[in-house]
């Protein structure tokens, strides 16, 4: 995930402020807004025009609910700017953070049939703009448009790849490595020394990384020795290359003094 919204989203933000009629009034969206989502990058113009006929843009505030788990899918939504968290709610009412969607990403799953239900709940994180398309129209066009069908299949493959990467991280990396990897993903490309702002609060970061808040605090403290300083949500990285190198080392277990002696004797033999 990156914090850069990209030219398409920034131009939308400035333009949307001019054309918004009310504080949260949905606004119509054209093919240009749809094209800003990676899913539609290779979709033909005719299909894109049909999809945009009933498309809308909505402004959300922190905590606003897009949909509830178990509800019938009526819209397919994308993040234009901001963040949306996906939650899985157990029968006991406990919420588990499944993921966080950012610019251009589908919120949940793309419907392929009518009367599908949401498998997750979705809430806005901070001020967020989303693009909505009628689910029934989208499902019908997936069957009619080869380019849209191919785009949905490719998106599904990429989503599975991301999930596999997150599972691998949870199983093979400790908390220190996960935090270091997360911060590396936020560093601007091409800069070795950088400053940036965390996209959301540390409580949500802890949930995304699968650690407790106190564990995250200890991980941040350890990174100070490697040139990472934080002030609330502002982060300063002295050397991105050093942090990347340290990310691997953070996962290596420390040898006890007795074990070091044994290994030294074995090497000498």
C-alpha cells in the first residue's frame, strides 16, 4: 500500500470540491473516473460507457458503513481516495480486520450473479471518496463483455496473490519484520531518506499486522536504533536501504553466549 493518491485521484479531489452540491450528496461519474480504477484499465470504451451511465461518487466520513456482512450486494464500490477497512464479524459479534482497501481497489468482491450477499462488512477510515456501480448491471456486463470478464479474472488472481503474501507474512515474519515491511511500502520510491505520514492510526496498523498494540509499540521502539523515528503519525526514515536490509535481520534469532561458543568451536574444528 502507498500513501500517494496519484494524479488521477488528486485531479478528481480538486474537481469534486467544485461540483459537490451538498455535504454528502452523491455525484454522477463518467468513464474518466471509472478508468482511474485499475480494474477498468483494459476494458473497452463501449462497456465503460454503459457502466458509467448509473455510476456515482460518494463522500464518506470516518466510520461510515458502506455495507454490512450478509446484506444483498446492490453496488460494486471502488476507493477513489482514502481508505476502507473490511471486517469479518463472527456469530459472537467479534470483529476481525481482514484488509484495508486503498486508491483504485475494489471494496469487497466483484459480483458475478444477481442476489449475491456480502461476505464482509466495510467501513470508511477517515475522509474517503468511493465510486459505486449497480451490481446487477456489472454482473450482466461481465457475461457480455470479454474485456470486462478478463479484467475481473485478472483482478481475482491479483487479490489471491495479495492474500497469499499476507498469509506468508503472518506465518514467516515476526512483529518487527512486519512493521519494517509495512513502513518500507510507505516510503516514496527512489528516496533513501524520507518523511511520510502514516495512513491511519496505530491501533488500525496493529490490527492489520496481526499484533497487539503494545507489541507494535515495542516494534516501533526497536526501529529507532535503525534510523526510524516517529512523532504521532509522522515517520522519518534515515535510510530506506538500511531499513530494508535490517528487515531481514530482524527475523534472525539471537544466539545465546553458550550457543555462540559451541558454533565457534565447531567452525574451528
